[in-house]
């Protein structure tokens, strides 16, 4: 898995990309939620760069398959979440993550795990509540 500098646009963008694909399905409504949130502008990431991040994340996940299955385990989630330390950035990302996960009207188990881990890890360190 690639690593990005802490609090960088790429690290933040990858968290958003993970939110979109962690359930195994990239829905058009999730892309619309990303666009309407304006989070890419907030983190200073161009849409084309986000698309590359999304592709890179998928490539990285495909190289770590186990018996032909892609698995996003808690250790990987925690590692990616650990690249975001700024409290304001965490709040903005978490808000956008909830909007993305909720966009298709269904919260998949994998999305719930990601959101819970982000809420717990980031709230514990920054004294804020999830939206």
C-alpha cells in the first residue's frame, strides 16, 4: 500500500476513496455526494487527481488479495486513518465520509466499520463527536 505525507491532499483523498469502495460497490450517488460536499476543494485536490487516487487504491488492494478476495482489515483502515492528524481535517473528512456512505440509502457493514473506526480513533484523540 502506498503511503502519503500526513494530512496531505492525497492521504485525505484516499480516505474518501476508501469510503466509496469499501463496500465493494462504487455508486453514482456516492460520486454525486462527493461533488456536492465540496470536500475536494477543501482538501485542495483536483477531481482528476482524486480519480487517480481511486484507481491507485484499487490497484493497491488488488495486489494484496487473499485467495482471490480483497480484504480491507482493521489494521489497514487504522493505518490509513493514521495519516490524518489535523483535527479540523478529520472533522471535515468524517462529515464527508458520512455523506458519501449514506448517499445510496444503504449503510453496508464495511462502511459502518470504516465510519466507526474513524469516529472512534479521531474523536478519542481530538475531543469531537461524529456528525
